[in-house]
C-alpha cells in the first residue's frame, strides 16, 4: 500500500470534504461497522493524531480572538505546520498501524493540503506535492472518500452543530468555494482512488453509500492480495526430496 518502500498488510482510507460535509460522522460509523465485521481499525485525524501533532492543531485552528496575542498566520506558515504535524502522525501512528495490518481511517490527509493550501490559498501545487512527499515518505491513501456538499450547507451545519468555531470556519465564503473546487479537481484526476459521496442526504442514507463503496473496495483488495500470494508461492523454487 503506497509508501516508504515497506511491505504492509494494512489499508489507509482517508475522509475528505469541505467544512461541515459530515465526514467525521461517517468515519465513526464506518469504524463501528468494520469492527463488527472483525477488522482491526485505527481512527485518527489531521492535523493531529499524536501529542505533538495535536499541539500543532491547536495553533493552526485557534481563532485570533481566542488568543489575543496571536498574529495572523501566513499561508507558508500554515502549510509548514500542517506538514510538520503530518510527519509526526505518519511516523508514530499511521505507519505502525499499517505494518500491524490495521485499517486506518483518517479524517483528512494530503488531499486537504492540496485543496486548502493549494487551491484555497494559491500555493504552488507541485511544490506542495514535493513537500508532502518529504513529510509522508511517499505514503498515499489506498482509498479516499470525498463527501460532496455545497459550501453554504456545510458552513450552516458548522454554525448549528459545532461546539466551537475554528479559524477556518471564519474564512470568506469565496475561500471555501475554491477549496471545494480543488477537491473536485483532485477527484477528477484520481477517480480510481477518490470516490465522491453525496453528503446531503440523512446520515443513515449516506452511511449506506459509504458501506457500498467500502465493501466493493475490500472485496477487490482481498482478491488482489490473494492473487499476489498465489503468484509468490508459484514463483518459489520447489525443494527436491
């Protein structure tokens, strides 16, 4: 599974979308369903996932009003903090879980960086991809679920249900529209990996769609893994008695 040149039996599934898309709710629901089916599951998030990364998250998402001494954050500062947190996260949580054969469900990952800091902030995508490669050691998701909703709907959900508004919630509507377009552009470039999910229906209905995608993916993954094992066994030299 795409990373660092190490063989692994785990699977990395990432959850993406604009603010208020419902991805976090669906991640938790999927984790429960997978555990009921006997899978070993690790739930995590970005930015965050380790003690150091969670401290970076607090800096990244805190609103200036919460900490009066905090200055405005530049786009370059923002992306370097995100990637610093990701490096810790991949090294100390994601990679060990994949090596142990777990299914890792991650709330945001590299695609959020490309959508928010690339399309949203206007930073160079090629540079971001190279920086991200350094931070992750080349780790890429095996499957990404992109929860698609209109920006206005997502922000309204955040205002209604979020316990606390973070720094990104206060960005201009235009910024969030750029991010949404960025996610859709990324999905168009990688349709085999990024699967779009309609996030507008009731959560129960969305879960049905998520479950369908995951079942198809896991079936395909099992078949591919079995084929690889059989091929490896055929290639081994037979010992003469």
